[in-house]
C-alpha cells in the first residue's frame, strides 16, 4: 500500500512531468545554479591570488573577453540543463517505481478476490 506522501507525489508528478522535461524550462529554472557554478571561474581568473605573476600576465595578454563571456555562458547553460535533467530523471524513476508498486498491489488484491 502506498503512503500518503507517495500518492501526493504521483499526483504532482503526473501534472508536472511533461512541463519539467522541456529543455528550455530546465535552462530557465537551472540558470541561477549554473551561474553560481560559473562565476567562481571568473573570480579565479581575474583575481591575482590564484595565479603566478607570469601566468597572470600571459592570461591577461591573450584573453579575449568575447570568448570568455561565451565560454562562461556555455558552462552555466550546460550545468543548468545537466542538473535539472538529472533531477527530472530522478523524479521520473521514483514515479515509475511507485506506479509499479501500485500496479503490483492492484494485481495482488484482484487475485485475492478471486
């Protein structure tokens, strides 16, 4: 028998599963976390604390800001989509396990009634 919170999750996930699977939604919802992951890269790059002086000078001499911004945005987008997709897969697996358990219980109950 399913517990109350498991039944609520099944109802919730049946309503939300298709909208949360869309890549654009995953990007928009996950982008703050992606930026939280990508911004420390910028901080490490522009602060001299983490670099040797010669490496810092070479990086600043060869650094193209456009390429850097595109790279940071790509890192943030990849991380955001990857994270939200992993969350979706986890919830989908839990949903499928609950549905299988529910179906098994229904089958057992119907056999007992025979």
